[in-house]
C-alpha cells in the first residue's frame, strides 16, 4: 500500500519550500529516517528523513519546484502496511486523506488555503435575540432617535419586537395611527374584520396584505383587548332636556358660530363626572406595578376620517367650558379629516369618547384605547317611546355604553360614573352640583 | 531608495528587510540591534544581509537580555542614535517591559521634550505557526494602554515596507508589531505608489452589510471571510486599523454610520483588548446609527493553548461570519 | 587586525585586551566569523586549562584530579554509557519525527549527553531539578520517559509530567526564568529545615545555558541564593552558542568565575566527560545538602546540532569547529574506555544497539498516535477557582464548536 509523505512545516510557520535535490529515486528501497530529499525554506536548507520503510514508488515534485506545505512529495510502498488489518492506521497519518477529504497534516502547518470556504453549520438561521425584561421601554438607538424627533414618548408605544422591544414600525405607527374604517383603537368588536374577504361560494377571493396602519391598529386593539379585562355597562338616557338646552344655547350670541353637538355635551358631562370617579381617568402601569391617576383629562375623541380612525386628544379638557370643548371637538374633527392633526394632539390621552351614533347604531361594546381605563360610546339619538311624567311619549333617547378596565375600575365605580354622565345629559341643571 | 520600474512581488519579511535597508541608507544614525539579527539575519530573516552591507557598527548582535536591549537603546537614543530593536518573539518582551513602560514611554514627557526617544521596537506577534509556549502571544494591549508610546501593526507586505520606514523616521517611541504567521505572505510592491500617512487606518474592502475592523494577522482572515460572505450576497466593509495607538477611527465611524453594524476582530484575549476599545468609542460616536450591538471576535481569556488547540483559539473565518450572522439577527 | 582572544581563556592577557575594546565593532572580518586563531584559542580554553575538571579525556583515558575524584564500578560505567546512548537515540529520533511533521519543533541535546547524565545521576531522589527546555537527559534520569516530553513539542500540552512527584519541574521556555524559581524553591527547602545531613538533606539544581547568563533573572538568582545561602546548584551548560550568538557575545569572563562576584564557589568541568560532571555535581549537591550552597558549575560542552529544528547553524557556525568537537564526543570516549579496559563485552554493545532501536520504534509509534486534545483544553484549569465569565465563555464556545455539521473532525477553513 502506498503511503504518501507531504511536505511538512519544518520551521514554525513556513508555508512553502523549494525541492533542492532528491536523494532517492523510484524503485529504491528506503528505511525509516533515511534522508530522501533536501529542501530549501525561507530560513534554511533542510534534509528530510523518510517516515516510512519500503520502496519508493513515485516522486511528486521536481528539483527546483516550489511546493506548498502539505503537498504530497513522495509515495513509498510500505510492504508492512499491505498486511490486511494488521496495522491500524494511526490517527492523522501525515499525507493521507482525512475524512474531510483534506490531506491530513500534523504539527506545523496545514495547506495554504487556495479555496476559502465556510464550514457548514447544523442549526437553522440565527434566532433574533430577545431582550431581557426591563423597567423602561427598550429600543435600538436609531429607533430612539426617531421617537425623539417625532416627539413620541416610548412609554406610550406598545412594542411589537421580541421581549416587548419597540421597533421602528411601532414608533411610526404611534406617530400616524391610521386604522381601517370601522376598526378603531377604541374599536367595536366584531366589526369589519369580517370584512370583504368573505364572499359567497363560487366567486374568487381578494387578498390584501396586512401591513402598515392596519397591522398597527390591529396590534394595538389586540394588545388592549387581551390585556385589560373589559367590562361594559349600558344606560339608556332621555336626552330631550339636553337637546332643548342646546337649542336655546345656539340662539345666543356666544354660541352663534359654534358647532354645538351632543358629543360636546357628552364630553362636558364626562369631564364633570370624572371628578367624582377618578378611577376612570387612570392607567394600569404593569411595568412599574402602579395605577397612575391623572390630574388632568386629555380626552380622546374618536374621529372617522377617509384614511381611517384617528383619535386626537383634547388636552386638559377638564378645564374647558362647554363652548371651548365644542370648538375643540369641531377643530379636531376637521383637522383629522384633513389629515392635519398635530403630533402633540395624538399623544397622552387619559380617557376617550367614541361617537358611534353618527354611524346610526344604538350602542356597542367599545374597546379601550391602550393605556386608558375607560371609554364612552355615544349612540344615535332617536325619537323613542319613553315614560315621562307618568305617560308614554316620544322623547329624544340615547344609549350610553361605558367600557372599563376592570383592573382599575370596579362595577360600582363604572356604574357611578355612567349614571353621573347620564344625569348630566338628562338634567343638565345638575351640573351646578358638580 | 531606487525606484524600480515594475512592481516586484515580495514577502512581508522581505518588505521589512527592504524597508529597513532604505531607512538605514537614508539616515546614518539608524542602527539595528537585537539577538541574532546580525550574523544570522534574524530568526525570520527580516534583517538578512544588513550586517554585511552596513557593518557591525550599525547592525549588531546583543547579549541574551531583552531588558538590556531596550535599556541600552534608551541610552543610545539619548546619545542621538535611532535604534531599531528586535524582540525575537512576542512573549520575550516581558523582561523589557519595565524599560519600555517606565523609561522609553516617559522620557519625552519627563524631560518636557528635551530628550526624544526615536526608538522602534519590532516584535513579531500572534500565533498560528504551531509553536511552543511563549511564541504566539498578542501583547498589543499592554503597550496601547501605555501613554507615551505609539503602537503599530502592519498586516501585509506593502504596509510592512512603508510603515517600518515611517516608524523609524518618527521621533516618538514606536512598538512595531509584525504578524509572524504572515511573514511569508506575498504581494506586489509598487514603489511608485505613495504610502498613506503612518497613523491612519484604511478601508480595504467596501460593503454595506456590516463593518468589520481588524489588525495584524487577523486582517487576512477577515478579508477571506468577506470573500466567502459575498457568495451569500453579503458585502462586508473591511477596515485595517494599522495604528493601535493613536487609533484612527474616523473611517470606522463613517463606515458604521452607513452599515449600522460593527464587528471587531483581534487575536489577543478579549478582555481589555483593542477590540473592546474600538467598541467603546464607536458606541459613543455612532450611537444613533447602531442597529446591533458592537460584537467582538477575539481570543479567549485563557493563556495561549498548546499548538494543537490553536485553531480553536485563534479567530477564524467561521467565527467572523458567525458574528456577522449574530449582528444581522438584531 | 588585532586578535581579541575569546573570554574563555583563563589568562590575564585576555582580561586586559578586553578592556577598552568597543562593544560593537570587533576584529571580526566582514562575514562576521571568528578568525581561525580565535576559534582554536577558544576551544583550547574550554577544554583545557588548569581550572577544568576532567576525569576521562577525549581519548578515553582516565585522568586524576586533585580535588575531585570518583570511584566507579564497571557496571556503573556501563550504566552511564547506556544512559547516554539511549538519550542520544531518543534525541535523534525526535529530530527525525520533527522533520517528518510529527513534532512541530525539537530542541536537540546532541553533544550534551554527558553533561546531563552526569548531573542527573548525581541527584538524589529528594532533590528538585529546574530545567530549561533542552534537559531531556535530566528528564531521563528523573524517570520521565521521552514520550512524556513529546506533548510540548507536538503542541498537545505544555508539560505533562507531575513536577512534584518526579522531582523535575516543567520545561521553562522563557530564558532564565527558572533560575529565580529554583532559588525560591531552595529557600523553601532551607525554611523547612531540610538542610544539614549529607545523605538525607535536600538540594535543588537549576539548568540553563551560556546565553541565559546575560539575563537579569540569573543575576538576581545569584544574589538571592547567595544572600539566603540557598541550597541550589546553578548548572550552566556552556554549549558555546545562543542561537547565532557565540559565547563572546555574552561575557568577558569565563562563566564559572562569575560566581566569585556573588560570593559562592564556581567550578568549571569538561561537560563532555560524564565522570567529571558526575563527580562535580555530586560534590556541589552535597555542599548544598549540608548548608554550604549555592554553587555554580559551568559544564563546557558544545551544541552539536542546531538551536532548534527551526535554526540553520550553517549560517553562522564554522564547520571546522564542529569537526573539532566531534573529536571530543562524550559517548565515544566512554565506549573507547570500556573496550580498551575490557569493561564491556561485545554482547553489551549489541544488546544496547538493539535496545536503542526498540526505544526509537516505541517513541515513533507513540508520537504518531498521540491524540489531539479537544477544544475544552483551551479553558482547562486556567485558575484554581474558575470565574463565572470564563465558564460562560467556555460553554458558549463548546456550543459553537458543536454546531458544525462536521463537528468532531479537524477544524476546517482558512486562517
């Protein structure tokens, strides 16, 4: 069996050598350690002794040739190794092909890599590293910078990355929270998610990729709906006195150019009622283990726009008069429709009203805006039979629905709050007692 | 130095040899001293032929004592010579550490500039040559950490040729690291091409996927990794630091601002390494650009292992690309 | 051209001519080689001279010495010869293995067998030896098999034998570090009260070369050993070369005379004479055992092969010098003596040759079968008490190492 001897590194890091002269020829019998060749390296001229005994079968390099370390230079037929199984091949016999197909070389140096390759790995693609839990929001530096530029407080942005990390998309979404149609951040369950994909049998399907605003809105809704335990209480109200007051007010000079809507009244009623039930103007802070009670009311007004739902906030609504609120509501709705909502108006709400009555429905079960503990849904105002002064007459009737985060607001508080709002709408004069 | 017409292909060791020769021709005050540098021409033949051409007065073999080599070089520098000292192998510098840190580094500061130390201490560093203990170390950090010294690491034959001359011409004490496993690497040397400034890093390969910074023997490893990465559609931007003290990181900052990801590769043990220093500075200067944390691929925090383990110890192409993968996963 | 006599001469003229000559710029010719006169003067000085202790001359004749003498039986002499033959054969086999790529490096001791076997056989079991990296003959005497040295040179370990149980510390590759270690160990022997009895007292012996005597550690070792009366024999094998630096690059005074400057005795012996080194080292160790240490022994010998297998001595050594020293071969003079005095039969030499062949084969088989350590070796025993950071790094690396589809075979790709 022919045994191959490859050129070793004879001097600590040498990479090649020149064959100076062969001391043996094919057919010669050699003994172990017999000098077979003289080589010249960068450092010295060196004689190489044979590692094998046997008969030289082939020389692989000519005198004068420069050979890389690890290249076979001579083959010697070793009669002993031909005996079947008698001599186990020692691990790493120099010059012989190893299992990887490379010539095994030992100490000193391996072959100069002419083909540069990467060793194949077992596992799948490297997993995205998850962030450890942290008390403050986590985000990459460029995302933080973006948030800063957009004036967004990372604490108000739900993080969709692994471990709750806030991504660039999360921030962009928080800056432009455009939803889709009737699906709102303070949405109604069972809404248009059913949508246009459902078609009768026999027709084709239309597929829309889920991305951007819809994805963001969906994430926010899911986050809220499945984090805060929602409880909804309902109350039907005779708002005829409110409507009559409205008629009187709009005739006054002060209200002449003001669009005074039931929504404005509801907003005022909510702010007053919140004084008596502060829990509805609070937030469950899971990260710090605290409930945050706000001294101010930043009232979110859900507004449907051509691009979808927007919930701009009226800042410090509790300090506004009815007139101021009416103006604010009107301006916010207008700017939202025109896509002009200022960024500062998009942030930091503490409680929300959604006026679903404009869509013609009586009531619903609104979903909280993430981070808030209460949302009031104002239904359509209809002429309905009502018991008034002992008789059944047609009155202006409206259904109110209040969803609360049951971790923050209990049933008694929710009811108290809703009753207070209803009282102010059905008997506006009661406002003098708040 | 004579400019030749056609670029000649030289090894890194030969590049140093020719650079030393040119420096000695240019300035009669340049002397070469060390163990076995004269008659033998150096154990890596870097000073081959210099004693024959310049005489024993300028190229001489010293007694076996590294502290003696550096200490007497300090004295010779005071006398007006420009000594180029050879430390035969990396780990043999430690007997001289006192003279380097206490004297060579501080003389200029102590004398407020009256005494200059235009001394070059040449040290072959790094492993990968199948050697016994103490012949494969990477002690750059000890010297980069010492104010008063300048520290260089050449990575290829062309840089070797120019940088040794520039280092000798520099009036500050220079610790000049030579990648011993690359002594036999070859490259064409075109003398018509002017060299870059000495204390500058250099972009060797442009790319957009990630920035990879290395020096000394790791530069070739990283270039090989970039070649392989390109087959997978990734383009690595490779930067050779060249100067370890003072660091020239402006090109690195510029690169990271474009790629958002940085991998630092160095052979020395990772703790308190040059890679750590670069990572800290980049984190500071490029904070808003980082899409992933700066990753370091380094030797382990263990003594350099027996030679049969060194392929596991020294960062190789696979470990560099593994780090690139991890950076991209963020 | 003035002749600067190499320092090994004992004559005072050497001292005078040394003063005033510049350190650089000698009388050497352009190639940097010694003149023939210098070579011969140097040789004569190291192998002759009144201070040289010799008991068996190169021609194989016993000579007497006034101070050192030796009673040695034929069996003991044959045993010493056998030691040297087998150590030399191990050394030659190891060099061949390096040239075949089985060892990364080998530091040959060819020519220094007598110095090491003489010193090694002078040691008592309770003594401790601090070698440099060429003391394979001392290892032999301490019962460390040549195969146990291979790990270092093959790159598998950094010294595999137990230093405390064998009485042989691990090889020290940084030049001269071991001189301080030996001194400290000897100080410990004294602190432990192990000094006093000529038979049972402990001693330490430290090995280093002529080049090492230029390192600060040797001088600090001398100072400490002298000041603390440490029971340490400083055994300097002056093989005339430190890679390419000849002895005149290390000293202006014969090395054994350095000891006087530090306050303890220095002896010069013919390092190629196993009887002289045995006698002198026995005496020196006994001095140490009884509290009269330290002692310096300079064994004058010659490095008949290169510094290591990476070195090329043809670049700086005169071929004539090598030829001169072949005539002083340490083994040959013992063989001649044994034959001439009828102290060994032909069967002895034949049996020894066969034993040497068997040994060589055993070493070869062992070497080429040595398994490479796994990657965990990198992290193994860095500390007595590991650190959590290092443990975590180890686990990370082992997981990474196992993550390749060809994990378990040789590490792959390019550097």
